[in-house]
């Protein structure tokens, strides 16, 4: 059966992997071939060059697509619709405005960082940034400070929520490939994310704000503030966002806490990620949609439109699964695993380094997570590691896939354009911020992994 690793020549396997990955990177970087196609060509090249039988290559592709998508397709789709309702209802603005009022202007940077972290879990990074950046600009205009003083904390919070904490697609993908429950990933992701947000947000934002005076863009400075009276309740938004997180965490905790007793099966059902996210989406439809004047037809259009970008995410992710199964079925995972064991490096460190290298070369965080998770998941004995250690490995992959955003990352150019910086200043502010988000989060995951057994 193809599920068993083949006994191929280790040297040939290593050469095949190296050539296949080079092909993949060259296709993306040099020829600008779409990531999905590039990953698929690279994975098949590894199988052919390693000498895998054709039927095993086909099996690896089919298993990679099927087994990967069955774990995340519903989550990505439901998460997109959930985030879209939160966006159009004004929920994101409500959360941000209330947090800023609570913290006050002097500590508004902390409020924006926390808001960005929470919003980025259900809402894509780009959408969250476009929704919330006007608030950062209005604060800068009101306090007569550099816009970076508020924009950087917001960016840091969005980057953290997008990288570390489900139901955002990245950590869901990695957790699925590594076979770890999302409850553990959420707990570790929150720990890593909060520390990373503090370092890369309010602290680094204060340094950037004092060092670089970036004025509020003219087209924003002349805009009127939005009507806060029409925004949904702060606690309503918080409650809806917490629904899936609490249910998923309760599922993980109920399995190890005897006090839950007979309720464990109930929590296991409600905490199944797609069930938890479905409940949250229905709640958002009813509370943020219907109660705020949207008809079912309006919601259907909003939710359908939100699914447009998910196709690319799912296909790139599925091809990452192909890469993982090609490495595993060829036996290369055993070779890599033995090499890592002989080097005496923790899996968490290897995961971070692999993801960081791909991130720097390719630019795409999704591709970096996909490739790193595939390589790590193909190593022998991964499934036997404790859930907490696998959650730390997931956070390490997320951290590595976040560092060093530069010219080959679309996020770099989006931030440069929205904030109104030149390339040099963007490198000195945004790129360093992303590296802090990834590096600090990884260090926290590494420390936690020492207690994972």
C-alpha cells in the first residue's frame, strides 16, 4: 500500500527533494507561476525524481487533496461567512471604538492591538486592515501624532490574530496536517499571540511613532467620522466571537478533566470545529444580520461573496497536502526525521526555520505554512508527540511564516499604500514588526514546548 513509505535510496531522495523544492521556488519567484500550480509541479517532480512508481505518485496526490480538504474546507468557508457578517454589520468598528474609549487616547495603541488580534481571527487580514485603519488615522489626527503610533499596534494585532489563533485558516491548516486538536492550538496561540502583540504592537509602535513622522493621508484626514450610534453592541460582538473559541476549548478540556463526566460527549459534539463555527455563524446571521435590518436575501449575497477568495486558499492548502504525502510516501519523511534527530534540534525549532526560509524566499505566509507543515508532518513519530507539543509546533510554523515580510509579499505593498510610506520606511517599520510578531511568538512556543513532555 502507498500508505507505507517506500524503501528508496536516501541519497536519491534528498537530491529529488532539493531539486523539487528548487523547481517550486523558481516557478513562484522567477516565473510568477500561481502558487497552487507551482506546489503541485514541485511535489510531482519530487516523486518522479525519487523513483516512485506512477501509481504511488497518483495516490499521494489524491490522498493529499482529499485528506487535507476534509479537515479544513468547511472551516475556511464558515469562517469567511462569519467574518463577512461581522464586517458588514459594523461589528469590527464597534469593538475598536469601544476599546479605544475604555483605554483612552493615551493607551489607545493597546486597544488597537487587542482589537486587531480579536478581529483577525474571523476576518481576513486585508479586510480587517481596510475596516479599522480609518480609526487609527482618526486617533493620529486627534492627538497630532505620527499615524504609525496607532497603525503599527493595529497591524501587529491583525498579524497575530491572522497567524496564530484559529479559526483563521493558517493555523487550522497546520493543525490539520499535524493532527492536533484546535483547542490546544487556540490556547498556545493566544499565549504566543498576546506576548508577540505587546512586543510588536504598543512597544514597537511607540518607537516607530517617535522615530518616523508619517502624516495622516489627505483623503482620510478630510473624511467624516462614522455614526457610532448605528454600530452593534460591544458585548454582543465579543460574545459572538467567543462562541467557537469557548466551545472548541471546552471540547479539549473535557477530555482531560474528570469533572465534566457525562457532558464530555456533548462538548465533543459542540466543540467539533465545524459545529462550533456553524453555531457562531448562525448566531451572527440572527443577531448581527436580521436584528440590524438585513434580510435573508441580503445576508445570502454577503455570505456568498465572502466565499470568492476561499477557493484559492483551499487549493493552495490542498496542494500543500500533496507535498506532505509525497514526502511521506516516498520515505523522505523518514530521511528528514533521522537527519533532524542526529542534529539534536527540537522539532519546534526545525518547524520555525523551515517556515521562515520559505517565507523569505516566496513571500506568501500561506505557502510557507503549507510547505513547512507538510515537511514536518511527513517525519516519523510526529503523531506520537503530546498534543501540547504539536500545538507549539503549529505556533512555530505560524511564527516562521510571518517573519521578514518584504518586497515579494503582497501585505508589504498593501501596508505601504494604505499608511502612505515609502519602501525604505516600510522595511524599517512593517518588516521589523512582522519579524517581531513571528520571532517573539516562536520563542514563547519554544518555552512552552519545554513543559510539553
